[in-house]
C-alpha cells in the first residue's frame, strides 16, 4: 500500500472533521514511548507497571482539566464514545430500581438512538423531545417530560450534522431540580465550546479522542462523584472497577495530550476557524443559487457548516469534490447504507428533495484559508455541472413536448 | 467512499449524452426526488425502421446512477427497439465493469427507464416501480409491496420462495431477516382470512399450492411469462427423449422447474432439456441465462431439485 496516497491525492483538503480528525503530530510523539518502550501493565506490582500507571494518571488529570471536572477520578477511559453512551444508558436503568424512562432527542447519534431502540424493545420507555425546523428543542417541553419514573435524560451537547449547540447546562439544571440523572453526548462539543463540568449539574458526559486530534479507539465517560453507576464492562478492577479491561495505555496518553492541546487551541477554533467557516458559508450562498443553511445559524459549533443544495444529490457532489481532492460528507441516502436521508434532516422536517443534497463541511484547527479558497473556487462549477444533468433543473432549458409526467422538484413529501 | 470502477468514474465525470433531445419520441421517467434518484431517458426512434437514432438522459442521483444512465444511452444508440428490449440490468452493470452491491438498483433504474420509454413510444404509460414502498432488497431494488404481493398471492412461506418470485434476497442476502419479518406480517393477515399457515418445518416445494400460481394477478402475467412458460413446457415435453422421461425423478423435476419458471418475473425462463441419472440439464433464457444471475439460478435450482427429489442433484446447462 502506498502510504502517501490519501485517496484524494497529496495535499488533499480535509473538510470532514466532524467524522474524524487527523492526529496531531504532538499526540503521536507522546504515544510512541508507550508503544516502543513502556509496555508494562498498569496493574502490575513490579517496576514495569509503575511508569505506565503514572502516565495513565497524568492523562486522567489532563482530561479532567480539559472538561473542568472537579476530580480526576470522575474520568473513566473507554474504547470510544459509543461505549461511553451505551454505558451511560444501561447504567442509569440498572442502577435505579423502578425507573424505566429515558428522555432524549430525535437528533442524537446512533450510539444513543439505536441503544434506546434496543432498550425500548426490552421494556424501557423512551420519550423524544420535538425539534424545530432549525433543530432546536424547547426547555419547557423538556421539563414537562420529566417524571418520577425518569431514569435518565440524555441530550447531545452539539449535533454532528448541523453543529447545533443544545443548552445542556440549563437542561442539566432542570433535570437536577426534578431529581433526574443527566447525560450528554459531547463528542461534537468538546474542543469547540468551553466545557466546565464542575459548575454544571451534568452527571455523565461522553466524548471520543478521534474527534479532537487523538487516535480512534479511545473514549471517555465522565461520571460525577455521587452518581449511581453500574459498569457496562465487567471482569476487572481497572478504572476503579467501573470499566474492566486492561488500559489502552498509548491511546490514553495520546488522549491526555490531545485534551491539553484542544484546550490551548480552543480560542483559535472560536476565532480563526469560525471566520473561515463564515467565509465558506458567505462564499457559497453568494455564488450558488438555490441553496440554504440547515440548522440554527445563531447557535452552532464554529467549525460546522451544513448546506442543502436543491436539485442535486449529495453523493454526486462528494464524488466530484473528491476529484479535486476535497473531502466533505453528505446527509444523502446514497452516501450511507440506508436509502433514506439522515435522521437529523428528517427530524428537522427538511424536505427529502433538499435533504438528499445536503453537504456538511466541518473544519478544524488545521484548516487553512487556502483550503477554503480552493473549495469556493471549484464548488459553483460542480453544482452547476450536476444541475445541468438533473431533470429537476429547468432554468433556461427547452422543454420537451407532450410529456405525461413532470418531475416535482418542490415536493414536500417525506416517506414513512 | 464507494469503490467504483474506473469505467463508472469515467461515465460519471464525463457523462455521454447528458442532454435534452427536444424531438424525442420516446421518453421514460422513473424515480423521484423523494427517493434520491430520478432518471429521464429520451430516445429518438425512427418510426419506420425502429432504430434508436439518438439517446440521451437527465439524471438526478448519485455517481453510479449518472454513470448507469450514461452507459445505457451508449448501449442504446444504433440498436433496434427489439434489440434494446433485450438489454438486461446485468448488461448495464457489465458495461460499467461492475457496480458495488449497494448500487445495483442504479442499473435497475436504467432498465426501468427503458421500459418506460418503450411504453411511452407505444403510447402507454408506465407505473414506475419506485411506488413499491420501503426498499427491502437493495441489490435488486425490490420494494416491500412487491414482496408482500408475492407472499399474499402465492402463499409463500420461506425467504427462498420470495427470492424465487421477486429476486429479493438473491444478492448479498442482508435483507433476508427483513423478508422473514414481511412474510410473518403477511401471514397474520392471511390467517385472518382463513388461510391456514403451513407448519414452521422447512416446507418442501410441492406444498406450494400450484393452483394459486395459475391464478396469478394480471401484474404478474404482464411482467412475467406465466402463460408462455406453460406453453413452452408443453413444447419441450414433446422433444424430451425417452431416457429422460423414464427417469424416476422426471415428474418431480418437471413440476419443480415449472414452478421456478413461473415464478421468474423478469422475463427469464427455465426449461428441462434432459435428465441423466442425478444430472439435470436445463435451458435458461432471459436475464437468468448469463452472468451472475446464471450462477445464482443454477445454484438455486440445484438446491430446489435436491430438496424436492430427496437426491443430490447436479444442474448444468447445455
């Protein structure tokens, strides 16, 4: 395998950072000794284990500091955010006898949605908040759903597709008032917005390393002291008996460094990266007709832009972008395994006609102005090429006579 | 990113005939913006010679939908209408050097647009198959309604039978569990109508009530070859040699092949050529006679015949 071939050619432009991020070279550097030299098991009593154990505790402090957690022992290392999410949901149900309800939103990541579906088929009651056309939720509605039977409220901090930021500290406060445990999937929020857990009522928080320039295969579940908890993975005393399994030492060390770097670069994301995102948005909206931003422009992460291009299909746009070495992603059906557009677009009632043409650009601190300029240079041509092939795009085109069928581009229909 | 062949990429990035033929006399529209793909196929057919003089398309859809449309127009140009009718989805796929399994329905859409254009040329309308609800089988683009209909009308009880009738589940097989669910759903209604459901023990094929397959709906006989297959079976019977006829499994084999043939709704036909011991020689026609479909059909027949006769049967074509 040619290790220099990224698929998009050298110097590819990576605007898919909500899917995964490149590993910061400093993270790799920090990990290497724990791959090359320090192979010991942190649980061992002998000398091989000691430096490893210390490295894990150091990383735990770095993560706790990054999240603003009061105590480092509130940090549990897991394999990924999906494991953290599963753990949070199962633990909330198992540890609170008689409580069988979970409150969540219809725009969560599948790690929450599909686990909820499973739990529902095994007796739990799942209540979904409504979301508006912009993807926002209503705090009063949230409060009205909380009952003495509610085991957990789980609301994502930021949405992966639209970047929408949800009022998680406020929601946690409301849940606390009603004695309800609160969990948030913060995968898309950490490293993009300030997080200070000690000044919130959040009980549990999940995130993963690979969205913040650490490698894949490492995640975190924050569990506030005093929160009822039952481990999901059993079979060892690691992580104070809360997550069995020998610690993934190099990745834990890498995550610690990634958290430190993310904290340091937060300001850069909130200013420079945000300006690039805004430039991309303005550039697209001013040069391409018939497109619109999905989600809530006033409350979204600074790195994310989700835009719907009417009359064209997302996967075709991605393929053409890829020809120019530009990587983005789509909520279209064809770019996923399912044949329907993303559940987020459907929950927001974006018509299928537009949902199929949504493209998400997600930036990172490694994104440059040149990347954005190049994208703005090629995108209008791509959209117009595809539109010229589309039976829905009629502008300035002659019509064939005697058709018994017209393609309805403005269909508001959604399939069940 | 999907793993597309160079040919698919070429036809996507440099589509042939992506334009409007203003004086087209055969236009086929399939799909919708709701489904995420739509294709308008435009043909200019010489009314005297019925030669397709020009073909073009407009497609809304993913890369492979555009590439399949482009390939189809290239395949159509210069062909007579009769030749064009014979183009199969597999030939479109082969022309492109293959499509990812998830994208096979793109070639199906092309084939449907061709049907629609031909119907339009003859002054008929064509109901496109995207109206058939939730897409269950992604490989062959078969929707839930088509499967339900097949189960309902033919009292099908196994996934295998559904594959036989609709092709659903015949590709990667990932929808087999869903098909099982659909069969159960339909049988709830069937039982309400007083039809007893056969036991859950694997049902040998003779228990399919042959009488119901002869009362297939008009939709089936219009796409399929129920009537002609019957005629063909009779004709073949006359040609079959005495050795074949004296085979102890002759009656079973004829019956099973007939049922399979009747169940093929894509214009394919299966006929008996000869039986020699445990070797059954068949003749295949239509889409089932070539490529991946041929292998699948032969494999399927082998299993059916082995199950139905209680012997290890080998199936081959001549």
